[in-house]
């Protein structure tokens, strides 16, 4: 069995944002040469998420509004965590959106369902962060 590792780096200029990383993941899969196996993509920072869904801007706005209702950014004083950094809401939002995705690799391609894409969701941006791609298989 072979394994392949690659990191993706991000520095979003806004506090929150969604980035379609499917093309970068597909490129890593091509670089790996793996034809059959599994690919893991995970956020390497506790205030970011990787998830699978549709690449539709209205849906991305819906995620933002829904998460803001569940864990509003302000007032910062509502959270016990806030002190050194005012990012408790980002930690909670990440818990809801998840840390990673696993996708089957079949015949050298991501084995997706209809409309599925992989996204990096920055929840406390304006600084450098990264995601890990790990591919195993033959």
C-alpha cells in the first residue's frame, strides 16, 4: 500500500469564508498516483472545518446564517473561553461543521455523489492556517 501527504495553506482576509478545495484535492490525488483507496482531508486548526456539500452560494450563506444563530460571534462576553482571543464562537461552529472528510478513490478519481464537493470553512481567519490531505491505497 502507498501513502501520500500534502498540505494546503490558507490566509483568508475575512473572519469567515468558504473555499472550494476540490480542485486542489484532485490535483493531490493525481500527484499521488493512487488509483484505489481512501483520501482524508482535515482541517489542522481548531477554528476551521472541512466538509462536503453542494457548491452553491445561497447554501453557503445559509450555513453562515444558521451557524451565527447557533453560536453568535458577539457579544464576546457571552463565552467563558473568550479572553486572550475572542473566538469561542469559531470553536463551537467547527464542532458543528466537523473536522474532516473521507472520500473513496476509485479508478484514480474521487468517488463522489451528485453535486458533492470538498470545502474548507474558515471560522476565525485573517491568519495563516492549513488543511492536510492524506491518501492511502494502491
